[in-house]
C-alpha cells in the first residue's frame, strides 16, 4: 500500500479547517475559567509554577545544572515506582513478510507472565552489519502500530538504514483488551476509554497505568537490544502524542536510550490545565507537581543525551507551553555546553505526526546516530504494509493472554495493605487531606425570610456555597452534603462541595463540549489534584468538614450530617474528623474493593483516591465513626454498578 505525501497533506488541510484554535473558543473559555473549582486549580498551579521557576532561576553554573538534572531523574524514578521484578523470557517471531527495501517480523513479546505485547520489527533489506535502531512508540490510534503516520515513519526509518521496533500500546490495535461487552461505558474501539477504565481500577490499588505502559516499553527495548541486527550503542526512542509522552518518560528513565525525540506532547502542565484540562490517567504521575517537577523535567532528566522536540503550531497541546518548556531545557543544555544536542521544531500543522515532523525527527536521529547523514524521502510516497499484514495474534491478543493486567495487579495487591498507622491518619494521608478546614471569608446574604445564602473558603482560593433553610423547629441543625432527598424536621444547611451545585462546570464550555463518561470536568479536576498529590475525594470531604464547622457557628445544638449517593462518601469521611452527633448515609457505595473485583463499575474517578485499597475501605471508616460515639444510619447501600444492595 502506497503512503502518499500529497494525500496526507490534503487530509491535514481538512483537519486544519475543523481543528479548533484557542481564539474561536474565547467565549466558551470565559465561561470555563469563571468556574470556582477551575479558578482554585489555576491559583494552585500558579503557585507551583512560581516556586519551581524561582528555583530554576537560581541555577547559574554547569555544575548546578548537572546536579539538577540528576536530581529530577532520581525523583522521576521514585515517582514512577518499583517496576515488576519478573522478566519473562517469552519472545517469538510468529510471521514475516517483505516490502520494497525492507522486511517485517511480526513479534510477540511477553511483558508479564502470560501477558503479551504485539510488535513489529522492521529491518533494512540486505543488511550486512549491525544497524542503529529506533524504538517507536504509538499515540492513541485505535489501530495502534498500524496507524498511517506511524507506519510511514517506520518505513521511512527502515529505508534509511535503521532497524525499528514498534508495538500496540495497552487498549490499542491487537491489544484492545476491553470492549462494550465488558464495560457499559467503553465506546466502540476507543483507546482513551480503555485507558481510563482500566487505569482507574489500578489507581485505587495504588498502581499506575503509566508504570505498566513504561514496563511494556522497557520489555520492548529488551527485545530490540536482543536482535543480532541491532547496534546496541546507537538506540533512539521516538513517538507522537501519547507516544510522545511515553518516549519522553523513556528518555528520562532508561539509560540504554541514546537519542530522545518526542513529538506533539511537550508543554507545561499549568498551560495544559488552563487551556484544555489535564489529560487522561496514564499521562499523570501521582505527586509530580508536588515534587516540583514539570513535563520539561522529563527532558532535563535525559541530559546529556541528544534531544529533539517537535510539535504543531495548531496543536491542542498548548504551543505556549511547548515554547516555555523547551526554553527552560535549552537553557540548561546550553549551560552544560550541550546546545548542539538540543533542537526544537514547530510545524505549521495540527496535532499529528505529519511529514514535516517526521522529517525533522528522522534527520535529527540520523545526525546523532549516523554521523550526520541526511534522511531520504521519496517524492511519490513510500510503501507501507496493510494492517492485517502486521497482525501477530490474528487481530486480538486476548486469544493468547492467560492473564490480564488487572488480574496481575489484583494478585500483586493481595496482602499489600498498610494498617500500621491509625485510620484517621491513613485516610488523611491517602486522600491528601489538609489538617484544617476552618471556613474563612464567610459571607451571608439573606435570600428571604426563611433562607440565608452563604459563601466561604474551605481552604485558600476555594470558595464554597451553602444555603441555610430555617424552616421547622428542632434541637440543633442538619447539614446536608450536596444533592439529595433529605427530609429534615428542622433547619438544614445544604453545603455544595467544590465542582458541584452552583460550581458545576457547564457542559458545552470549551474543553467539556460533550458529556463523556471518562473525559470530563470531573476527570480534569481529579488529574490536577493527583499531580498535586491530593484527591478530589479528599478535597470534597474537606469541604463538608468546613460546612460542618460553619454549622457550629450557627447552632449550639447537635449536628445531624446527611449524604446521599456520591455525597454519602464525602459525608462519611467528614464524620471521621468533624463534630457531629449522627450521620445518615443513603445509597453509600458498598466498598472500593468491589470496583476492582470485576471488569465493570459505575463510579466517577473523582470519588476514588490513589492507593485507597492499600490503606482502607468504606466499612472500616463506618466502624471508626461509630467508635467516636457517632450514630451511623445506613439506608440502601449500592454496589459498584450503582445497583441497590
């Protein structure tokens, strides 16, 4: 099959006309940025940027730059966490075929015992000596390694003398793993929904999809280096979009890589959050911002190796962030005398691995692994395989796998629970909760004879809304967390946790143009919180605590706390710390363990926390609340799918 550069240019032009730019979305952006929760994260992100840039400004010598790069490299290793200790030896070529100028081996590589990677190894025709090699990592294409631009790059590289190994990432191509039969919210053959659905379950167990996708990269690199055709002293890694992200992480993590070339990924986290929201789960390492790191530190950690960055002027990954991130790294490279090893290219294209970017990347790799040789690109296009020619497992690796990643992590997590510290401490630490949620800056506006409207800050920058309904008479005050059908006999203070009620982002505002189960306002809050080493579950529970403290200033009597559905979780956790006499929980989730015990679930990631199941589960909190002398009333628990139990 001929890959035509002219046809690609025409496809790109069509995409350019439909691709959004920031300017045309200004009215929607204004609505988006006026949201209280979005503003809270903007303030937190700005504080983080100021602290980080202040530190970088103090680096003035080559020695200081080298020390910084070594420090961030160590931090990245620590944040990603321990890799599996098993290295299965399974790897086999299942078929081969020839194309003009090169051959392709279809390869199965065992990543974990009984868990296979579907890969293609491209090698030049008539190779007489060991060749430099490229590990090419795919972005979020449904067909994975068979994506047009990705196949084109592999073919362009191999016809220029490189061996190339590429493979299907989790949830893509032959490694789809989940579909609509397995989970009601999986959309067709959509890799993003697979990444999110599986990643959320690993997240609860304190495991990271990012880590296991990195492990796949490492196992693929192990195989690439084992091939007799490959010169192990001349290895590059490259990738686009999601593959740009994983190639940047590989450059920061694995010393066996000699040249690093990510495309359409590099930006700054604060710019990303402000312009289009933090991206999905496998791109977000828990506590990265808390540790003072940014995406640019993935580049800094790779020094002194040659590094090139490519992007698109009309990419949705903010080009302003790409500029600032690369200026930062270029400064450090220059300080260390490595300026000739660092290059940046911004093509006049939208998001995608288009010809301009591929040429830049391949020429940079040639420069540093082939003594400055210029890459050759045939004018009329290049021959690439048909998708089915690249199959290693008949199109579906599930027919070969004897385990799943979820099963592996379930087994690993068994008996891995940490219960040494008191529960209150474990919950606070796991969810990243503050020690103090005293409401400040309280404003009361009488709404009518029976109602008062309150607003207050539950923590710096976070304004919360509440309504006091004084109807009825009773000893004390009821506090209702969020929405629900609470039938109180006396006055009720209804507290709206961040991102809910009046502070809900309106769908249709900028990034949140559709009601997507996995990619929405809740997920971008969550991933921003995760990068800061916290959780939306902990933050919203803290808002409930703050509302209870406000209630104590309004009444000297006992406080009856109420939460329904997702709000029951926030109320329960708040009751672990706040002064209440009774808590009524309607439709409370049975357990977090139920979410990972089966393939499907129906729970927002905003109601999860990283590593919760290593630390506690819901019934433990219930018993701890009762141990505080608080009456706990449970009405109609619900299972992982939201069904009554």
